[in-house]
């Protein structure tokens, strides 16, 4: 039975009910709805609506229901109830009879759903925070394992300068750490309880909303009842954080797909995260990574979808807002799955060290070094840049790397070039020279790994 039958003389059309009912997805709030209801029953005692005895009976029944829900979290999906709030009330009445009908005094589903939503999001933030840490840990440990592997760094997908695989891993640690910090920022802003805001104008009972908020583990109570029931910007924020993070995961996936390609052949992905082709027996496809890259689209889509839903809504609550949930559930679940997959891919990764080094040596990734060398010999950088450009053309014509040219061949481009040039053209030198903060110098990278390990509790 619906919660609002009194004013109606006709039953709802079945097709309307299907569109309107939200239990099939908001069942996820069962726990939050029950916990919120227990807190509400205590608040009702404080304003004299319930006796201690009545409250005890209600909370006993609600706790019983909580246990049932924990044992079978999806058990209510097919129940005949409009939404999770109706279902909880229905179950309560089944357990304690008419007393259960008192619980909704002074409360509306509008402040109730807003409260459930925030409580649910808080629990998600904690879990996602852990997954973000876990992925960073996997990256740092991989960086440590492959600290000495030199590979080409790219700009425009052209070999640019040599880097190490560890330095590449640590770049993603930085991005994921910022995602984590954005997640904490979002929580700090939405950690306030809307309960006691009523349908829109505030509850008519003299509730201590701060105390109620503390009961529920919130930092405090929201300040304006209209805002409390009408706002979903915290969902937009969470979806934004998820979208940004999925963008990072997608770029990570794209890098790895390229590293794993036959053309690059820097890494080999494990059989555990790849799949075969039904036609081509030789294939081992990087599906896990492609799905991470692909799924970033639907998370960003959920964010865009909610923007569209919210942008024209008048204050306060409108049923449009029920549309905040499915996108959110899907986006956070997808993000969580992809974070786990991104870490899993690293677990059994195999680096082709020799091939990485060979690629770093090819492609004139040390051309900048030669220019810097000429600068040291007193040639202005712009001129040095031009000379090296010519040297690269010359080397390409000979099919040789810069360091493979003889001294005489090098001297054609500048008589400032001496025997000591070969030292600076080595990969080692390219790396070592970049010792300013954030650079690829191996000692600096080792230090960065140490710091990251400490921060991540490794
Ligand atoms: N299922 C609803 C939602 O998700 C709960 C709030 C219903 N409020 C109302 N006034 N009909 O938004």
C-alpha cells in the first residue's frame, strides 16, 4: 500500500507505478533508512511525541529489520512498495502494528531521502578512499620493482626524452592522490544532516537538529531547509571526482595498451587480464584496460546527465530528483571496479627491459642533451638547437643514433664537439642530469618512491 492513499479515490495505473517506483534501485539505502529512522525515533522522544517505551519497541523492531537487511541486502527488491522508505515503514508496521505508524511524525520522505543519500555517499567515500590508496600502493610497488628500467618518454606520441618506468608509475600516483584529496574535499562539504528539514519548510516539532545530526555521525546539521531537500550538488561533486579519476584511469589504460602493443612491446600483460580472439588464434587482447578506457565515458555521462536533470528545477523537491540515483550508483560502482582492475593489471605485469632500453636509445631522445652540451661550450641555446636539428637529420641519413656517429662525423655540425660528448649522450647521463625537484634522476625517483611508500603505509 502506498504511503499517501487518503487523497486518492482511484488506484495508480500500473504503467505509472512502474515509472514512479524506485525500490528496484533505492533498496541500496535500506541500512541508512533504518539507521536514520532509529535516530528520528530518539528525536521524537525528545520532543514528547513518543514515550521511551514506544521508542524502545520501535528501535528494537528497526534493529531486527537491520539484521534482516544485512543478511539479505537485496531481499526487498521485488516487494510491493513504492520506495525504500515505504518498505521500511511497511516492515515496521508489520512488526509492531499501529505504533509503527507514529514514526513518520514531523518527517518527510524529502528530508529522509536526502539524509539516506548523504549517509550512503559517506560510506562510499570511505570505500573509494581505500581503493584509491590500494591503486597507488600497486603503482608504487611496481615502480620499486622496475626502478632501473629506462624507457622512452613521449610527447605527441613521439619519443621525446628517456625516462624510467618508475617515474611513469609515480606520475599516476600523483594524479590518484589528487583524486583522493578531491574526494575528501567533497565529503567535508556534504557531511551535514538534512534530517529535520521536513518536506521543505522545516519540521514543525522543536527538534534539536544538531543533536540529531551528531547521532547520525554527521559533522553538523544543514542550515536551510529548502536547500537541504532541493540540493544535489554533492552528487555532482562526487560524479565530478569520479569523472576526473576515470579520466586518469583511462589515460593510464591508454598508456598501458600502447606499451603492450606489438609496436612498442615494452610490457606483457598477464593472461589473467587479457582475452583471446574467436578468429585469430595469435591474439591476446588488453580487454581489461580497454574496458577501463571505455567505461570512463559512462561515468562522465552520468555527471552530464545529472547536470541536465537539475539545471531547470525550481525549489524545492521535484520527482525529477529521483533520477539522481541510478547514474550515481552506476558511476561509483564503475569507478570502484575500474580502480580494482587498474591495480590488478599491475600485479602480474612483465616488463621487457631490453626492449624498453632499446626504444629509449632510438628516436634521438638524447638530442636535447647534445643541445645542452653545446650550450655548455658557449653556444646560445637557440643556435645549439638548430645545430642539433641538423645533426639529427645527418644521423637519420646514416641510419645511426647520435652516439653512434664518430667524432669526425659529429664535428661536421660543430667544431665545439669533443670526445666528452659520448658521456653526455648516454641514457644514464640523460637521466642523472635531471635532478631538480620532480625530475627523472634515479636517486630522486628512489627518494620519491620512499616518500610515497611512507605516505601509503607501505
Ligand atoms: N523516491 C524518492 C526519491 O528518490 C523519495 C522522495 C519522495 N518524495 C516525494 N515527495 N515524492 O527522490
